[in-house]
C-alpha cells in the first residue's frame, strides 16, 4: 500500500510543473517530436528533454523512433484528460 501511495505521489509530482503541463497538453492533441515541442514552447532542447525524461520515468509518456528523432506520446491519454478535467472543474467552479 505504501509503495502504491509513493508511486501516485511521484505521478502527480511529475504533473506539477508548468512546462510539463504544456508538454502534456500538446501531446493530448498529437504525438510530438522533441524539436517540435522545443520550437512551439520556446524552451531549450536540453530543458525539454529533462522534462520528458521525468514524464517518461513516471510512465506518463513514452516515445517511438522516427529515423533519428524521438516522437513522444501519452501512454494513457484518457486518464490524463480526466485528471485535467477534474482540475479545471474544481478551479473554475
């Protein structure tokens, strides 16, 4: 039980950063390669890669190779949508 709680805390901790939320929002619409994320968020590639590493370690995102490029996707997009919907409903009521 304690291990499950720690894993859940790490999951939410990974979501609790503005840049990671922006990355996740982009991935809700379509898979994105690192360069596309970097360009659209105007964040250095090294920084984007660090955030993606955190999200991947927690099982939120994964990637597929497209030639030499890593293209990221949400592992469970329906869960992420539900979490975002809950947060938005609570915040704006």
